[in-house]
C-alpha cells in the first residue's frame, strides 16, 4: 500500500515560528505556525523554547502528548521550498 504524501518524516522548527517539514513524497515545505498562536489550544506555542522542541512523530509534528497538528493540514497549508544543495 502506498503511503500518503502528507505524512511528516522530518521537521526543523525555526525561530520565526515556521516549520521546515519533509513529507513522505520527499517534498520540503514551509509551514507558518503564527496564525495558530492566537488559538487557545496552541497558546503554549508562543513560548519560543517550547515551539523549538517540535519533532516528527506518528507521521505528523508534535510537541507533547497534548499538542500536535494534523499532517494533512500541514501539507495543504504550507508552501513548497527548493531543496538546498
């Protein structure tokens, strides 16, 4: 069975509240998490030290057992970036 393209394989959180994500299809995409900071569920992400602890787990981006983002949303709401040499 083919893996969905939107499964997260790697994430590199950035200090500007963006996430550089590598998906199962090999694409690298940049997700801007700043709009989430206004939502109560994601208010903890305003803490830069906490935000920078983002990791790829279970096919998505997680920070803790309580804070994650749906991988489909990450894929659909991010923009493709060129692979660096």
